[in-house]
C-alpha cells in the first residue's frame, strides 16, 4: 500500500474530493475528508491546523475540539 507523503498528498486529497463531488456532494465536513483519507492511507496520521481569530492557531489530530 502506498504511503501518504509530502510528494503525493495533494493528488491524494484532490482524488478524494473528486470522489465526493462525483457522488453529488458540493461540500463536505473536514472530519469526513480526514476519515476518507485515513481509509485510503491507514498508516497515516493527519493533523489539522485550527485558527482562532487572526492571531492564534494550533495543530491537532483530534476529531473533537472543545473550548471553554
């Protein structure tokens, strides 16, 4: 099985998004995209960058973020 890396991640995401588009979706939640990519590349850990306002951000691999 091919591994996701910095050389092939853009085509992998593009192909995944195209599959959703072909199935009739105009938009998808990022967590659904993450799940689909992880199904295609199970040995890959995906982290998202989350922005809070214009000044702060964090990277996480969590599915659910809670703020207080």
